[in-house]
C-alpha cells in the first residue's frame, strides 16, 4: 500500500473541487465505450477545478496466452502482434491532455496479469508516459488544500483508493465490499474499482473536538463504475456476457470537495 500527499492551491472560499475516479476502461475491446470516456476526458480538461485519479484496468490487456482471448472482440486499432503496447499508446494519447490534473494511477488486475505473464509493466509505463505518481494497487492520499493569501491555512482530507477484488454480483454483495473498505481504513473519501458498477455510500459520525464540542464528520465512498459494456448488440459477446454478469453502469461517480466548508459529497 502506498501513501502520497497531494497539494492543491485554490483562490476562493467558494471553490468546490470535483474528483473523478476513472478506472476499468478496458481499452482495446470493441465493448469499450470509447466515445463516452473521450467525452469525460474533454469535460475534465475544461473544468479548472477538476481532478482525477486512475483506478486500474485501463487496458483490456488480454493476449493469446489468456483463456479469455477472442480475436473477434479486439478493437480494430489494436495491433494483433503487439496487443499490450498498442493499448498503452492509445491510453497515453487519451489521458495526456488531462495529465496535469492527475493525482496518480493505481494498477488493476489486468495490468498485474500482463506484468506477470508477459513481463510488461503497463501500469508503470503509463505513470512514466503521463509523469504522474505510481500508487500501487491501493493507497492513502492526503489532500492538502491551501488557499491563496491565507498563509498557514491548510484544509486536509484523507482518501483511500484501491482497485478492488472479488466477483460480487448482487447489490448487497457490492455494498458489503464497499462497507468493508470503509470499515477497514480511517479516511474521509473511499473509492474502489473492479466491480463494474456505481454504488455510493455516505456515513455521518459524531465526535468531540478538543474543546469538548460535539461535531459531525462525513465519510463518503463509491464503487467507481466502468467503461466496458457487458452487452453490445451486433458484436461478438465478451467473457462478461458469457458469464452472465449484470449490465455495466457506464461512467464514474464524482466526489465534490468544498475545502473551506469541509463539505464532502459523492454524486452519480
């Protein structure tokens, strides 16, 4: 598990930042919602208060060595003799315009498989391509919001981010996965990928401050969606459809942070 600090300079007490957890893109399969992820990248680039963090599984990264391999579900732009590398280049070109807004990149199980079986570390290569921090498979991020002309004033929030694991299919199973993450770590923001769904949760906790005044703390969490369709009309079915998975929630949630007011929200 990694730990990083991320400093943000802002101008106004009214500023509200949006943090996008982007993962499970699965670029390189014909079932990837390429136009939708491109729209989100454009929106992030145009928003001066937008940030994003990579949640893993950026490329599908399935090669002929993998039992899930099917040449008929590979995107036309993928080089058949250079699958992982061509997907890395596509992702680099996709994400390069918003690299300055990137908090860092987690790795996913698809990046880990290609590293172990094909000796190619796509996760590390993308971090180098974009000049962004390598965040391992899970990490703590301490966000330090510093307002201009407010010397010494820092608003700190802690986030826990991980790619996730398991194959929970029911709503209850996914919620329990998220609650397990939120019960295991002390933080303000929680995000988990891998489950190809968007599930959110907000918890209120009461605590006494140093003066004995009782205050409320809000914790927000989310399972961070996907950009790979489970079912696509007119295309060869992928492994997700053949395993009978639920339809995917395309997109990702957003965490809204108002530093001065210490307000946290999670939105679908």
